[in-house]
C-alpha cells in the first residue's frame, strides 16, 4: 500500500484528536478579528442544524476566503467529527464563532461597518444585483425555515437566488457557496 492509502478510520481518528474547544471561538475572538481585519468578509448561519450542511459551508467559506463563520450557540450544530470531516480542513482553517445572541452580534457587525446581506426567497433583488464588495457578512437561514424574523430584520439588504426549475430553494450549503462566490467574483472585478 502506498503513502496515500490510509484508511478512512485513520483519517477520522486524526480529526478526533483535535481539541474541538480550541476550534470553536467566541465573541471576544470576533471583536479582535473585527479590529484586525481591514475589510471583513463573514458568513453568518442562523440555526443550521445539519452537520453535513455546516461542514460544506465551512469548506466553501475557506475556498472563498471568508475570515470567519458565525452561528448561534442554541439551535445550531457545533463542530462535530462529521462537520470537520465534510469540511475537509475548512473547520481548521476558518474560525467558527458561536455567539450567545445572534441579533446582538449582527448589531455589532453593523456598528463595525459591515453590510449585512441576508438571503430570503421573498426578496425582490437577486444576489447578483446587490453590491457585495467591501466589509460584508452574508447571512443564511436554516434548512427549510430560513432566517428567523429578528435575524432578517437586522439585515441591510435581502437577496434571493434565481430559481428556474420546479424546486423552491437550494440546500443552505449550496446557496451559501453560490452567494460567497458571487461576492468573490465582484471583489475580483
């Protein structure tokens, strides 16, 4: 067997060896990040409970250059072995910040100069029509439920993805990838 032929069990065991408590960050970490980073680019996930979705969001966030992913402590999945395995390194590369009060955190982000762009099926503008350059937090809602009312009200803009087929919406991790990479496209242009 070659050097790259480690078993799935060995790979999973390596993830388990990491101390999850050191990977999950808090509000103090967020405050320091906002002071340190000139043009913050964040992803906020409201009540995402599926570990596969969180893992995929962290992986996309890492690929897009997001500075941190923020989620509430309650009613949300944390960094589990499944999340970290699906994230393929994203959980170790992108700070995952769990906050006690998401609405208060969103206010802090706004006070720090970030624009909050939430996604909602009822939005009038498409994500492609919103300026995603500059200090930004993209806010995504839970699987099937979307954002909570208070979370939505904290957003500066709401945008949606065009849906040309019969399904009503995309999986939150797929939608997050589309939105993050639209921001990347705009920032490169």
